């Protein structure tokens, strides 16, 4: 092969192949589109189908007979969700548990993050490691650890009876209290980490200036630190609130029969009742509720990225 | 000063709250008594019993295999995504891209799991793949959400990198690909390692996604543990849980230690280079003249 044919071949190849830039953007985009975004449309589609005794267990929503395309949208799953108290109270229960535990995480996590940001630099690294380590450890195991502690003959009740606070064991495991403990326990690090990342960037001279001008510690904390930490607070709260709404493991292991959470109901519809269309409808409604918090989270992430650049 | 001591107190209490339950779990895994709430002296029998449990050992091997594949793929995909987010500033659909990268961090797992399963079922009907769900489908599910974590870690590092080093290399005629592999990758290597370890740990943990997209005969370790835990606290599970805690702690500590060491080496090298140029520039040279 002569050099000239070689170079024309190369030019043709360059024209056919996507440029490096397109490839760099294209690969992650395509993967995320195919395995993250596209599936949501499928969930939406199947939420309009009917449950059927077949493999897969749902009916097709369109058919093509005699050159006519028929699309059958079955709204039955959604009217079922609206009509049955179980689903509505499960959504409300999830939102309530998520909201309250986000608040508790914020109240506990903010002083912790603040405390870390005020220590020496080497100490900060060690403390961050201590906070980060549990997030890499199976949530299943950390929740399981509480099962042994909270049970009727567990350590907590043994301690309460030994100290004379109660005479008989209090039922904590399999109640909503246990769910709150478990959720705060599991999600606390996700609140502390973004708060710390934000607080550590604060300019200390602002606080010094305020105190020189006679502002009390509490006043400058409330008027300077908290507003500056806004993006961190939003990011941390969303990192807790959104996943907790759909949480399955914690209510299943620590909660009782009265703990109605939507993630658990969806799981039961899917695995126990094998009703894929109803499970899909539950997921679509959950996503509709969460879309605003998710957008808020994405925006705070984008802002955080700009702030650092 | 008062607020400072309050936050320190909360920090100590918070850390106790995080670590005490795990410590109790580990202590009780050495309990000789079959009753999980009664202390019957120290024993290793639950650990030794694990070795005979072939079903459990099979699921451990499967989980480790998936976690390895996931770590590799998530680092590759997450680094690409982070690079696009930090270096390619303008292109069509950038906002959508940013959203797609960060949304998996918060998306409830039941939604992601269900939607991926429906995708795999639809794909099997349309193109005949995947014929059966198992390791590959779990790997795809894990890679998708772990890549988001890697992207966050790596993009934080990419953003604080000095762009002038990459620009200097390009000015000297290096092609972008060469710059990326010879300059950028070595500089972000610690965060790549951290991201990879994180993906490994997250994949090893995951119960919900794996439950949705796994098929018959591909039970992972968390699925095995979950079905046992549902029936209550058991000493064997205490032992498994303690081993997982140990493995994750060692891995986390290693990541932390090596990334710190690399960071310190880098800082020292920069300092030395600066000292050297400074001393050379200030060298008085009257002897020669």
C-alpha cells in the first residue's frame, strides 16, 4: 500500500469515526441514557398496562392489527392507588418519616460538621475518615446491629431496667421509633459530609469582623454562618430526604406492621404479589413527588461545582 | 467559646452513636452462647462454622466478583463523566448530562431497581439479550449508580488541579489523549483509587438493586444475609457482619492512607522544586566574572 492511499484511508477513517470530543461525551452519556433514563420511560409504559398471568406478567399496551395501531392506556392502576387508603397512607408515612428524620439529621449533623471544621487540619482528616467509613459499610449490617440492641431482651432494655428507669422492657423494635433511630443512624454521615465541605470553605475573617463590631456569637452564627452554608444544607438534606422516601431495608427490618412506607409497599407488590403494573405506578407517583427535590439537589450540586471552580 | 464546646460535644456523641452499635455487634459475634442476648464467654465457633456453609461462601465469591468488575467499570465511566463535567464546558445537553450524572446519588433504589429490571425484560424480548439475569445484569446496575459516586469524587479533584500544567503540555505539542494519560491521570490517581474502592464497597453492600435484577442462582452476599436477618438475630450472621465490617474498614483505611501519602509526596515535590529554583535564581555569580 502506497503512502498516498494510506493517507486517504486515514482521512476516510477520521471522517467515519466520531471525534475524540464526541467519544468522551458520548460514552458516559449513552450509558446513563440507556441504563438510567430510558428505564424510567419503560416504568411509565408498564404502569399503564394490565397485570396478566404470563411471562413477563403484564399485558402489552399497544397492538398492530389490520394496519391499525391501537394504544390501550389502562388507568386502573392509578385509580387503584387513589382509591386505596393503604397506598395514600404509605406515601404520607414515607414523607413524614423522611421529613422528620432529615430535620433530626440536620440538628445533629450541623454541630458535628461545625465541630470538625473547627479542629486542626490533621484532625479534620481523621474525623472525616471516621464519618466516611460507615457510609461504605453495608447499610444492612448497620441496621442489623440495631436489631440486637433494640429488641425486648436487647442491650438497651437491659440497660434501662438495670438503671431502674423502667421495670419491664419497652417495645422499641418493630415500631416507628426504631425506624427513626435506624434512618438517622444510617443517613447521618450523608448530612455531615456536604455540610463539612461547605463549612470548611468559610472565610473566618467575616466572623472576626462581626465580633469586632460587637455581634454576639449566636448572632453571627445565625446571620453569617447559616446563610453561607445554604448550599451545604440543601445538598445534605436532599441526600437524606430523597433516598429515605423510598427506603426499604430499614422499615422492613426495624419497623413493625404499622410502619407504612412506600418503598416497602412497592417491594411487596413486586415480589409478593407479582403485580408489576401496580409496582410501576407506585414508582411513577413516587418519582413525581420527588422530582422537585431531585431538581433542587442537582441545582445545588451544579452551584457547588461553580463555587469551587 | 461556648458554642465551640457544644459542637465538640455533639461531635463526640455523634461518633459514639455511629460506632457503638457496630462495636457491640463485633463483640457479640464472639459470644459462645447460642442465645444472642446472653453472654456465654468468648468463642470463635461462629466464624469456624461459616467455613462449612458452602451456600454462603458461594455468595461471597459471587459478590466479590461483581464488586471487582463494578469498580473497574465505574472508575472508567465515572472518570469520563467527571472529565466532561469539568473540562468540556459547553455542549448541547450539558444540563441534562449533569443531572444524569448526579441523580443516581439520590434516586431511591427501589425505583432504579424496578426500572432496570423492566429494561432488561424488554431487551430480552426485543433483542434476545440478556437471556438470563445474573452477574452481568447486577454488574450493569451497580456500575450505573457507582459511576455517579466516582464522578463526584474525581470531579472534585479535577476542579482543584492546576490547569496550567495540562496547558503547558499542550503548548509543547502533546495531543489531548497523551496529556490525559501522561499528565491528568497520574495527578488524579489517588482519587481514582478512592473512587474505585468506594465503588467496590458500595457494590458489595447493595441489596435492593441486586434483588431486582438478579436471576435464579445468582444470590449475592447481602441477599443471603437479608433473608437470614429477616427471621431475627443469629450468631452466625453476627460473625459474617463482623467480617464485612473488618474488610470495609481495612479497605477504607488503606484508601485514606495511600491518598494522604500521595498528596504529601506531591506537596513535598512541589516544595522542593520551588526551593531549588529559588536557590538557583538567587545564586550570586561573581566568581565567574
